[in-house]
C-alpha cells in the first residue's frame, strides 16, 4: 500500500516537472545584445512614464564616502576585502584606511546600522517632492547587497543579530511608509 502511494507521488511530481520544463522551453530567449534586449516587451505605463526616481539607501549612507569615481554602496565590500576588482589604481585599501581613521578599528560595518536613523525621512514629503519633479514611478532598493532590509524582516537577521530598519537604527518600516504615503505615485 505504501509502495503504491510512493509511486503516485512520484508520477505526480514527474508530471509537474514536465509541465515546468515545457513552460521554460516556451519562454523567449534573448541574446546579450542591445538589439535583442530592446526587443523585449515593456509595460505601456513604463513607456509613457519618461521619468522615475531610483533610491539606494541603507547603512552605507552613514559614512556616505567612497574614493572619487567609485560608489559608496560598496563600502562594506571594500572595507572587508580591501580590494576592488577592475578599477584601475584603486585597491579598496583607501576605504579601509579612511574607515579606521574616521571610526576606529573596532567599529565594524554593522555598527552603521545603529547609526542609520533616517531622522529626516518623511514619506509624504518625499513623495510630494517626487510628484512635483514630474516622476511617474519610484524604485527603492529595499535590500542591498549588505543584506540590510528597509522593512521588518526575520530573514535579514540570519547573522545572529537584527539587520533591518524596523529593529535597528531608524526603527521604522521605511518601505511600508513610502508605499503607504498619501502622495504615492501609483
């Protein structure tokens, strides 16, 4: 009896897998060329939007520093690795040296989470400004490569300590406030 149930489950799983494979094969494939990528369908609203706001915001905004010509969002990586791939003479040691001089050797990247307060954040004010500027959409990087989330997330706490804006620093659900703003764009 148990053997029959196992076979039924196996047949069911194989049928599901077959359906998934057919669906994957039916998807259109694109080549890594501009012509191919430009041929992808784009939502009508996006074609009409013309202007949007992209926000990168997180603990790396506290030091808000990087050597000229680089991005401060990679502060954590450079601090830990002391290197930067393929960026000429910049090695990442500049970030490490800056960090130790400014914050001290015992101050880790994760300590920036406590200092990321978002004191001047007012979702209604921000979205009002976005509208006045003519923006039609907003893309918020709600979880960057450092794993810090701008919303309450148990999964972001897998380091053994809280690593989200609800439990550390700001003590706010920044994604929730922005998406619930009275002036939101959509």
